[in-house]
């Protein structure tokens, strides 16, 4: 585990779509190549992905990732980012921000404050 290796803020009013997501997938892939080339060079990287568009699925295949899908309905399984966003929600509660930049800076501070094993908690029973 290397901790959170990528985050990105969308422009105000911008909605995430498959083009943006594919671009983010490429950025994460490049960062992973730099951080842990053995992971990328192994036979096949497996990524847990739910509700991906055909374009996104093709992007994963193009860079050599195998997709492990969530079951269609699994109330006993939370998404892998639930842990991160629950913690961030608690961190941001009762804080007020004068500008969008102040909010973004606070989120960056939150992400940087987390130990590299922070996301491991989401996978522990």
C-alpha cells in the first residue's frame, strides 16, 4: 500500500463523465508505474469497479487491467471508498469555508494527513 496516490478536483459545475474518468485512470496508471512498476508489470492488474461505462471498461482493458465487478445488489458490501468519504465527512463537519479554494485546501490537508495504510481499514473484517 502506498496510500492515496491521486486526487483531483473538477471545475465548479463540471460533471464526471467517462472521458474524465478515463483520463483519471491513465493518470493513476502512470503514477502506479512510477511508484510500483512490479505491480503494473505483473501478468494482470485486477481492479474492483462498479457501474463502469463501456468506454471506461475498454480503457481498463487497453492498459491491461482485469475488472472484478461488484455483484448487482449487495447490501452487505459497501463501496471501497465509503471508508474514505465517511472519515472525510467527519473531518469536514462543522467547518465553514469562505471560498472553494479554502474547501479544496482543507480536503488536501485531510488526504495528506492520512497514513499510507488508511485505506486498508476498509478491507479488514
